[in-house]
C-alpha cells in the first residue's frame, strides 16, 4: 500500500470528511475555503455560533483558530474519526467506484413505475439500474458517497429509498428523504444539501416539501410491540435507532407535535415516548429543550458524560464507532423522567456553568 498518497488526498474526499465531522460546516465562496466548528477542542461556549476551523484545499491543511492546532488532512481525519492510514487509503481507493459499494452482488432490482409524490423526475438512489444509468452525473455520485459516508445505506432503521432530482426548481441536487404514513404512502419529504453542492442563496441544510402536512419520519416503521418510541431531532439520527422517528427540529421551548403528528403518535398509545435530542453537554439549545420536555412530563434521554462531551448526536457517534444502530442498552440506561431526569440534567447544567465561567 502506497502511504505517500496520504500527503495528497483528493479534495473531494477531504471535503466529505469535513462535512461529516466538523460542526456546522459551510463553504466560503469568496476564498474557496471551508469553515466549521472544531470537533477537537469543541470551541467552548462558541460552538455553533462561531466557526474557527478552516480547511484550505489549495494549501492542503486545516487550522483551528481556537485551539491553535493545524493538521494535514490525513492527520485531522484520523484524529476525529478513529480511522487509521489503511482505512483512509482504502476509502480513497473506493471513491473511484462509489456505486458498487451501495449494492451487493446478489441485489435483484425490479423496475417499477414511480408515482410517488417526490421531487420532479427523481432518481431512486437505491435502484442500481437507475444509478448506473445516471453514473456520469457527478451529483449522483456525490449523493451515493454522502449516503455511504454517513452509513445511511446500512442504518438499522433506514428508509426504503433515497431520491435525487436533477431538475426540480427547489430541491434540485439535494438528497431527498421520504416520509411515509402507516400504510407506506409517501406523504411528505425533506431534502438535504450535499457537501459539494452547497447553494449560495442562503438555503438551509434541510428543506421540507411545500404545502404538505409535516409528518413524523419513519412512523411507518414503528413496532407497537416494543416498549418505547424514540423521537429524535432529525431523520438521519432516527435511522440509527430501533423504533426511532423524527419530529424534525427543536427550539429552546422544546418541540411537541402539530395536530397531524399528534394523531399519528396517538395511534401507538401502548408505547412510551422518549425524546432523544442532541448532546446536552455541548448543545445549549438541546439542554434547554430537554428541560422543557421534562417539565411537560416526557421521558428524555440524557447523554452520559463519557459520550456527550465527545459527540454531538447519534449519527456522529455511529460514524465514529462504525455502528449501524445506536446501542439499545445505552438508550434504556440513560432514559429518565420526572425528578430523576431533573437531577441528571442539573449535573450537566452545573458542568456547563463551570465551563463558561471566567
């Protein structure tokens, strides 16, 4: 294996990892650099508000203005991802053949007419025949790489398909995640911006289908025989939790349900609801929202310190540990309600106050 290649990794590979591991990554079109929050030092109380980590593709290095550390791309990827030199080189080699990694050799694909209410002329990214037909479209390969890098093709609770439109006026070149009802019909969707196809019009990472009832993601995959339904902030996190669904967004006041979502969740009255938000140790909005959910009488998952101070959310942990499912034992052990939940959360609040005190 030629380890000298580590000194000159492809920019697209580094960018994919930057978007996977840096916090709130963005592209600066004025100087063609990438900026985000540093996952090494976590940037203290400025996490999510200021971005001090820079990736300079033309200079081939990364630098954090908060901790003062600099890295070549390979060293940075190893530090934040648990990958070693061989892992990186194998991934770089596989980047030449991203389509094959999405499918097994024994996959049997049946062509079907697509009448689902998804973005205009969408490509089914789980249909090998369709993907091979569009293999010369760079954005299709980018979407496949994003799915693979985030482990969205192996997650235990992944949707049945992902889509991509090359022509839709609003959702063009964005990964489409479908939301189905309990009967398996697509009734809503969100699209996610792809790393190398960032728009410059201020569009957010996620866009929802217009004029559509905001449904609960993966409500069609809920098993009523299980004790709990776990509600995460977004669909990607829900993909890694058995009986995980997503409410898609929180505020400091917490997030409950619209009327349609309430009807959906009430049909599973026999299951307890557990809110699984981002790590309260490093996400202040999640910390405040968790407190509100406890006050409203909900069960909540409170991140243990040994995990919550190192990763922001479920998907980040699963990427780092190469997991397809967030461990059920951890979810069950650290689910609290009432007074016990308040006591656990107060420990985090004290920690955050000490961390931010002068």
